[in-house]
């Protein structure tokens, strides 16, 4: 929950920060950009650190950094320091893959799908609670943006205490192994079990691949920076095109560095396997769909009501509680169902079913968004799809990678979702740039979200199968 809260918390207060710190909309926008860039750089590196040195100490460190960032944000009145604080909060994104590593290490096979589903459901719930909490704390003329960051500090402190007390300390490098060294059989891409033997421990020991980490960080920053700032810079401007070209060059350097490394940050043999490759593609598309729904429905709710517009004229609080919270609640409930379906049908079929449901929800939003009930019901369908996706992708990855690479595999998948979210943010900001954009532009946003989920369904049904999953036993990683 803390992952999505830290990302979403500032969205309702950007205007308030702009007023309080006497900055521009572009300056306030760096509060989201800094978190996005920090998350993209830190998540795979911290996931790999957890694989090698244990998930619990890494979790404690990440949450301590998040708490420090929250306190700094709550006490500063300087925009540069606030941006730095948001960068520290961005490290919290690594909590999700690290928590998945803990679940794999501590739970028996039959409980993993339900636990993964519950964990994934908290992402949507965190979004809803962050929006509602920020809106409640900043009501009225005496609103102070510092209160929102004190809320994030409280959540960070509680989460840190819970992890320190409740989460057991596992042996480094064991990934999905329990203290007894048990073997976990996990659902593969076909829904068959993929056995991961306890002797596979590629994550234990080794040196940190700083060259690979630096190249990956450069590639992600150069990719995500123009996506987040392109609307302000201009999509055909020299900075935007230059960053994208540099990102392409950095990706080539990264692949070469990782292939030559004896102990790479991201094992390219893992990365190019069909289940892993297409799970990351599905992550991009799911991240796109989630943010397309979030931003488009928020815009629709806050647009002027007829006759001056076609929206509902909702306040920030009304948008959070009436239009967005029902989708978050539906996502939380759907996560429990998804966990059960993964056990019965396998992750691939569960992902396809959820994506089809979400595509139907986006179609309904595009065709009928004239009443609150229509928007809320259709948004709930999209929420179900996103929840199904976030619950099934970890199961697909856990069935395709050895225990010692669980953290980095899920970290890369988290980055894939961030890339998709950035794409959705960029496209939505471009299409809905006018104070009252043409209704066809909003419909186009919904159509793009539906197309993304339709592609997820296609990927799940046609592209995620891996012949290696038919073989008995674990794939070789040596």
C-alpha cells in the first residue's frame, strides 16, 4: 500500500504546493517526476540487493529512507529540498518486489497465489486512500500541504515498525526458499507447475554490478524524463528527441555490459525468455491502462457540468471518494478472487480474463459516461482488470525465474509498469491539455486504455507460453 500511496499522494496537492512555494506548474510537476525517476533507478537495484543480502534488511533500509524523505518533505519550504525529498520517497517502489520475495520465502506453495493477490490488491487501495487522505487534509482556505507529508511520514513509520517486528529474517540469496529449504512448485505460463529446486541459488554472494546498474539507470532516466516533461518541452523539441535518442543508445550499452558481466544485475538469459519478456510487456500495458483510467476519470469528474461542459464539476474530495475510491475497493476485492483463480486456472488464463473485463470497462466508459453510476461501474471493471494483472504477473515470473532472481525480476516488472504509467500520463496530458477539451479527446483516452488491455489479453492467450514449462523440473541457469 505504501508504494502506491507515495506515488499518488502529491497529485491532489500540486496546485497547493505551487501556491505555497510560489512556483510554476512546471516546478511543481517535478514532485512527481523526481519520484518516478528515483523509483525506476532504485527498484531493480534494491530488488537485486534483497536477493543477495536478504529481503528484510533491504526492506527496513528502504522504509527508513522513505520515512526520512517524508519528514524532510513535511518540514521544508524549499522547492529543491522538496524535490529531493520526493526522490527519497521514490525508493518505496522497491517495497513491492521485496515483499514478493518475502512471501515466496515464507509461505507454502498452496498459499502463494492468494497472498500475491492480496499484496497486489493493496496497490489500488493505497491509491484510493492517498487521494482521499490528501483531499481531506487540504480542504478549506487554511489548507497546508505539509499535513499531507506528515501523513506519509506516519504511514512510513508504521510500516517500518511492522516490517521490523513481523517479517522474519531469511537467509540471503535463498529467494523463494523457506528455512527448511523446501521446493516451491509455482504455476507456469501454461498453468502447469514449474519446480524450482532448492539447489538453485544464483543470487547468493557475488559483487554488485555497478556498470550494469549505471547503464540501466541512465537508460531509464533518459527514457522517463522526456515522457514526463514532453508536454512542457514539446514533443518535437530538441531536449525530448535528444533524450529519447540517448535512451536508445544507453539501452544498447546496458545490454552489452550485462552480457559481459560475470554476475549481472539483470541476467539477459532470464530477461529474454518468453514468459519474462511478455510479462514485462504486459506490465507496461497494465501500467498504461491503470494510469489512463485514473487520469481520464479524474479529468471527467472535474470538468464543468452541462451546459458549460460534459463533466460533473466535482471537487478534489468528491473526485477521490465518489469516482476513484469505488474502483480501488473493487480492485482490493478482485485481488482475492484472482489469487483463487490463479490456483485453479493458472496465471495466464486469469490474466486474460481480467484484461477482457477491463477492456469492456473502457469500452463502456468511451460509449457512456453521462452519469455517475455509468462511470463508477465501468471504472470498477477496469479496477478489476488491473488487480487481476498485478496478482498474476508475479505468479508468472515466479514460475519462470529461479529463487535467487525473484527480487530483480519483480523489480524490472515494476519498472515496466512505471514506463507504461509514464506513457499514459504523457498521452493523456497531451490529449486533455485544453481547459475543456473536446469530448472526442476524452473518448480517445478511454479507447487507448481499452486497446492496452485488449493487447494484454492477446499477450496472455497467445504469447506467454514457453515450451520449457512443459519440461519437468527447473530450467537451467548455468
